[in-house]
C-alpha cells in the first residue's frame, strides 16, 4: 500500500503540465501595450477542445516580455491559452483575463474574462495595479489564423 502511494506521488508531477508563473511589471506592461488599443486588435480564429472554433479580436503582441520568480527575463509566446492575473486596488482584488484579449484604453487595462462570452469584460485603472502574473494554462486552444 505504501509503495503504491509513493509511486503515485512520484508520477503525478510527470502527468500534470507545468504551469510556471511569470511576472510583468506595470511599467513593462505599459511599454508592451503602447499603441495597442481597441482599434489595433486583429481578427483571429481559434480552435478549442473538441474542434470548437471561435472568432474574436485579439491584441497583436507575439511575444510577452516577463520575468521569472528569480527576476530572469523570459519571452513567452502569446497564445490563446496564456492567462493573466491582475491584482489591483487597496483590497488586492484579483481578476483573470486571457492575455490575447487584453488591451489598454487610455489609462485602463481592458480585458475579456471568458472565451465564450465576449461581453464579460472588466476595466482596471493602470495606476491601481499592484501585480501582473502570466501563465500558460495549457488549455487546448490554438490559433488557426492570426
């Protein structure tokens, strides 16, 4: 019994995909989104699990500049499975957006929170953001065209 449990504990990390979290400073985030507002979004087609197809507008950023936990620079390829967690406000509220569905409008970050319901959006003042995390959620979404 103990050998079976030990084997399971050893094998679990092998079968679970790695979900490393990376960080973007607010300054870097602003720089990466210079000139990208709602008028600069591109039409994309995304294939999801079970061959479902989605059409939406996405930001044109190809590579996300971020850092790892040790502050080493990392370039992450943008994809429909990249998730962004933004912590903001004095109560440290958190919201999750798909990175490709984020843009900057004036001094606010605007993001879509659902792949299926485009109307679920949120705007957050840039100056209220305390932390930006990005992570590949390893969800089975991929661009058919971008």
